[in-house]
C-alpha cells in the first residue's frame, strides 16, 4: 500500500478526517497530504486538518484539534450531551489560566479560564453528531459550570438543562455535590437541586 492509500484509508477509518500529526505518526510526509488536496481527494479544513470531500464538516472536531489544552464546556457541553437543541454559533471552551494558544484569536470561541487543578475535573471523551471524538466536561461538571456562570447563560437554555438533568436517570447527585464543593458552588448547586428534585 502506498502513502496515498494509507492516508485515504486512515481518513475513512476516522470518519473522514486526518491531521498532519496523524500522518506523521504513520511516518508520512505532509507533502502527500498537499498532493491529495491538489488532486481534490482531500480538503484542507483547518491548520493541519484534512477531510475526505464526501464527509460532512464537523466544526466541533476541527476546533478541538486547534489545541490539546481545551475542553468544551457550558452551553456547548450541554449541546454535546443532548441537553440543548440549540446548535452553538459561539463555542464555550474552557482552558487553563496560563493558556496562550491559537484559540485566543478565534472570534467564534468564548474562552473560560480555570485553575490548572480543576481543568481536568470531569473531562471526558464524547462523540459529535458525526461520530468523531472531542473533549468535553461530563454532565455534573457542566451543571456546576452553568450554575456558577448563571448570569452569562441564556435563561431558557439554563432552565431546560436543569430540569432535564433533574429528570435524568443518569444523574449522579453524589458526584455533582463533590464537584460543586471543589468548584466553590456547593451552596448554589444544593439550593437549585432542592427546588428541582
């Protein structure tokens, strides 16, 4: 199998996408990616990110490849968890305080900064609608975040998400309170849950 076939096969197995880094891991020079773009067998959709033409654009996935130090949060996380049906136009992304990467220049991103010790709290892999994996906070962390930032969250989305969470069979109140304590919103979270449960 030649390098072109290796790239195209890898992309097919990864729901249509391949990055320069993934090609490098396959010991393939990025020139091969450029040649495939010139031959219209691949499309460049971001810095170092390529997709097969027949696959849909996945902005969640493309944006997630911009930085390793990012995690979808707040309303964007609610959408990824099917707790909001409003497709985000601006993506909520949480990064560590010392973050200084490319997302700073992106107008379609609202950056939220947190201390390094809580950045990893509740971070999980989740699938986008196109079955691609991105980093996102779990439901309990997301509920804590939207309660903490209530003033900046659309009221309708906020109310719907809390009601859905309270009704959910998958909710974990023990984990929610534990997270709330770590994030300094235990009192607020308990008050909200007492009203809903």
